[in-house]
C-alpha cells in the first residue's frame, strides 16, 4: 500500500461507511482486534481544521478494549462482504476472528489494519466519551437503539495517515 493525501481520495462518506462498511481495528502485534462498523462520520473538527473520523462502539464489543488501551485505531475498506459479515457477527473474545474471517492483519505504525484493504485510515484518538441518555433530543432513538442499554462510546480520531492499494 502507498501513502496518499486525504485530498487525493474521492471518499463519499455515506457510501464508504454506511454502504461499503469498514473494519475498525486497534492494537498491535502483541494483541489486536477488529470489527465491522457502518455508523460513523468523516469531516473536519478542532483547530487547525483537523481531518477526523468518528466511530461509535458499543460497550459490549471486545474491540473497545483495544481502542481504549491504544492511542491509534484504523478504519479499513475491504471488498469481501462475507468477511465483513463475519467480523460483524463474531467476537474476538471467543476466537481468532481475523483468521476465521479469512483476512490477515497489516501492522502499520504501531497499530493494525487489514491486509489487502483498498483504503486504510490511520487515526489518532482525540476524544472518547460514552453517549449520554440526557443528550438525546429525540428520545425515540433511545428506545429503538438502546432498549437494552449497551450504549455507544463515541471516538473522534484525527486521520494522520491514508494508505491506498
Ligand atoms: C454491517 C455491520 C455494521 C456494524 N456497525 C457497528 C458499529 O458501528 N458499532 C458497533 O458497536 N457495532 C457495529 N456492528 C457490530 C459489531 O461489528 C459486532 O458486534 C462484532 O461482532 C463485534 O466484535 P468484537 O466483540 O470482536 O469487537 C456492526 C455489525 C455489522 C454486521
């Protein structure tokens, strides 16, 4: 993979995150885990207009431990929907998920992404906080998406490197 400038990408965040899905991975050679995500944002935040990616991770996800314990996380765009389905329905707590999904880790800059990804965003954590019930203006979302708790933590990461195939 080669490093490219963010401006060189033709990213449509709605397609990239919501439709194509991404693998959110954190950790390193000593231990890592990844999961499929389809909720998130890309944009600019905080001085000096930092390029950022926002991910939402529920408390129950094993991947959360690796995001919390590390400064970096990655978002990988892979085309294998079967692997994405696997990574989004099995927990790394129980198995070697990457191996069983048929994907390999790509160790980069002290963090982990997915080998063969078409695009990798390497992100440095800037902000992490659980969503609060009080924050919901539209309370119907609480009932629909958090009926059994398991709140998301919001992670804002500065995109510090973009790798493309
Ligand atoms: C298409 C798709 C999108 C998903 N998006 C998210 C998400 O944005 N946030 C989240 O917490 N879980 C999301 N999940 C669920 C996790 O990927 C899933 O629970 C996974 O098994 C967690 O793995 P882990 O326990 O190894 O971290 C999604 C699952 C799928 C299939």
